[in-house]
C-alpha cells in the first residue's frame, strides 16, 4: 500500500507542476508542426516538378526553333523529335515521360500567315502537343510574331494526411511558345 501511495504522490506532483502542461502542449503542437513540415515538402516538390516540366517544354521549343545543320538538310524538327527532346529533359530530372498527357493550348493557336485556327500535332510518347508557324501575339498591336508551341501536362499527387489535399491528383501544365532563333 505504501508503494501505491508513493506512486500516487508522484503522479499528483507531475500533474500539478508545469511539466504536465508542457507535455500536453507538446502533444497538441508537435502534430501541427509535423503537418506544416510535410506541407512544405509536398508543395516544394510540386513546385520542383512544375519548374522541371516548364524547362522541358522550353527545351523542346528551343530545339524546334533552332536552325538544323546543313548535313541534316535544314529541315525543321517533327513532333516526334521534339517529344524525344522533352523526354530526355524529363528523364534527366528523374520524371517519367510516360506520365505526360497532352494539353491543347488555350486560347486556340492561330496560323501565322492566315490567322486560321491551328490544331497542334500531339506525339504519343511522351504525349506532347507541338505546333509550328503559330501566331504568338496580337497583330493589331504590331507586326505578327511567329514561332512554335509546345504544351503538355504532368500528374502530381499530394500526400498530406488529415487534410482535404490528401490523395489529390492535380495536373501541372506546361505551355511554352517561342520565336525562332537566328
């Protein structure tokens, strides 16, 4: 019985002192801090993937507008060749090109000379949409700028337990238009 009374005194002492309050506060605050750190990680990863796919689209557009060597016949790149370039950039950043899905540019692209709507050619692996000789600006404000368009989207899934974002799949979009290089 003396042992029981000693144990009760010990627990009463802990409960009455600040140490018990600190444990309770830590039990409330630590999960919130942990969720904040997880959120920073997952949003940072989403931003990293967005920057990577935008870079891949820029590289595809740059490759499409760069002059080709005379040995290759000075022919422009095809949608498949641009898709290969995008795929190489994605693989260099450890992203799976097989997860890329097509994205049709919005607003609709227009032909540089005629102004007629242009439907981009979408490659199959990775599934990027590519169009050449498209109008990049509004010709009423100045001379028409012509160039290429590369667009696609990449899936990203959040893992934030106990939030509405847990398991949410979003499509990160990359849509790049650029003029030709001289």
